[in-house]
């Protein structure tokens, strides 16, 4: 997947990219494209807000602290106190 991101940016067939960053390999590829093609806009999803800011990337997302607090409060309001967090990036 990382090599596909780099090939896509180098192809000249596109003028921007909308991509999720589920792991360090993909993050590295996105950072390489950003260095090699600073004029090539990259919008990321499914990456932490702080990570996106540190990478200097545009991001479509919510602030994970605010989102976590909101969902936590919603679960508490429903009488739930032990939610299961499934990290799909591990599969």
C-alpha cells in the first residue's frame, strides 16, 4: 500500500490525495510524497488530530479527546462502564 501511494503521487494522473493513515508505513509514504511533491495536497482521515498537526497535514476528523469524552459520557448515560475498544489496525 505504501508503494502504491508513492506511485500514485508520482504518476501525474492526480492532483491530490485523500488517504487514511492506519500505520507507520503509510505515514512514512505520505510524508515522502509531501517532501517530494510539496504542491500535491494530501488530506488524511483516521489519524489522530495531534499526529496530523505534527505532520502538517489537512485532516477530516474530530478531536479525539473531545470525541472520547462525548462517547464516554453517552455510554455512562446508558449505564455502561466497561466498553470494549477494538483496534482494527491490529488485524
